């Protein structure tokens, strides 16, 4: 039973063990799903999913396998049209007419709800029987009935299909491309504090205060230390234009996350197109002449800068290996490969974040030759939650 569902779960990337599957089958045999698709959805998720980051995978598998199953609690479209109208408010007269303390058993409420779905064929506002608004019915919204089923309005009685169709858990995925909030959380780990500053001791030293208070017979004795400052200096290099157009919003989120953070000692940002050559651009438009020599960037930054390169590494081989490969500006006698080698030797900590990167993928396409080469020069990571975490861990490692 449901054997194909097991393989659909596997196909979506869920690591379901045989023990978990047997437990799920046992739960079904004991009718713990109550012959309800919604209950089945939550029962399966509880048993088969180990972490919130896999909720979205489970939702996709559930939707695919059960898409043709009729759902008895699905509200017909003609009823939902008037239930989802904007501006509906509780009717004060109906609030007074129908008491708030009316309670029903949820199973009984669901049974009545299914009956109304089959009976009702028109809009109802007020009253205490039909699915409607502003009344005392146990079904609808903007009414007055404790313990009823809300349908439409700001929330609703929706099937498991409606819930997972929205993909509410897509942001939980570890393999999801990042947004600004996730960037900000990840960058908090890119911190390295130092208190070796010639400033007064104005920051409360909690551990020392506790020790001194204990040694002082329990009487509070405050201890202070020099304030700690983040010593991390960051150099960002963004690939802009061409094949990076689909990732413009993503790169902007990363840029905003970095520049909204106040825990970096210094941040410098430059741009390039496809490959890093003798010059990098000052703005994301990468306009001809609006650039700075890469050797000047070397002079303005020391070897302790943490460097993050963001790009998809998609280019023709000659753009990387030919001394005349830069068709938008000068090479200054060196190939892109040579300039990238100089960059990698300048800084102690440098990573490349690639929104298209899949480690271990063979070079079947011409442009992947450049990606493979650059992944040998730099530590390259996919631009995902896990990828960024691993990249930052590399930047902060002692060696």
C-alpha cells in the first residue's frame, strides 16, 4: 500500500528509512489517519520527515502522489468567491443575536461542514446555518461562533493540497537560494572580535563580574573591559550582466545584507563581467572606463582581507585562457587565468559563491571548462544556505 508514494518521497530527496516507512504503514493499519487526507498529510510528515528543512520536499511529494484524490472538505469555487471578498466585517446585530459561547465537538463540526458543501449553492451573509459571513454559523468568517471552521477571509479551512501548494516551507530548505534575511543570519558568523584597542574599559565583563561578586561575599562588584571590535575586513567581487541577469535580485540581497551589517571593520565592493582581469568596475553597470586597476585594489587591501567572489563562472574558454580574452576591456598582457591566480595568491582567505554550481558535475559543456578551472583556483561553493555556511566556515578557519 502506498509503495509508489515511498519512491516519490525518495525522488524528491527525502531520506526515508525502512523503519520509518514501516512505522507509517503500521499507523495507517491502525486507522490513525481517520480516513482524512488532511490527517494523513500531517501523520506522514510527523513520521517520515526528520527536519523542518525537508518540509517542502514532503509537500511536493504529497502533492504529486495524491493530486487526483477527491478531497471532501474542499470548498466549491462559487462559495469561495463571496467568502474571499474584501472588506467583510462582523455584523454587530448578528454578534448580539448569536452567542459567542456556543461550542461543538470538532468531528461533529466537520461532519456538518461536509453536509453544507453538498447542499449549498448560493451566497449567504448572516444566519446560523450556511457557510457564510457575519453570522453565527460554525462555518465562514467575520461571524461569531467559538470553535467553528474559518473559511475564506484572512485564514481558512483549506486542504493539505492548498497548504502545500503554497509551499510555505520553501524558505526552510537548506538547498534553497538565499534571500536577504538568510544572508544576514549567515554573515553574523563572519565575525572575529578583538579587544586589543587603546581605549577605556567601558564594556561590562560579565564573567569577571560574577567571579568578583562571588569573591566579594555576594555583594555586586562590576568589572569592565575594553570594548571588542570586529576585525574582519571584507572584499566583495560581483559578476554582473550576461548570464548573471537571472541572479541580479539575489546579488542585490547579498549586497544589502553586507552593507546593512555594522559588524565589519571594513567592506570594499567591486564588479566584473564573466572573468576578473586587470581592472574591476566601480559600479554594477560595468561601464567602460569606470574601473580601477586590480593592482590598485591589491595596494588598498592587505592579505588579511576575507574575499568573497560571486559569479556563475560561465564563459567561453578563451575568455579565461587567452591573453586577448577580455572583449570588454584591457587584459594588460595577462590572461584571465593569470589574473585570477594573482588574486588567489594575494589573499589568505578567499571563496567563490556560484548560484549554478554543482560540485562533481562533469564538464559536458564548453563553458564548464572555465568553471572547473576556477573551482581548482578557489574554494567554490553553491550559493545556498549550506554552501554559504561552508564558505564562511572556510573563511574563518585558522588555516
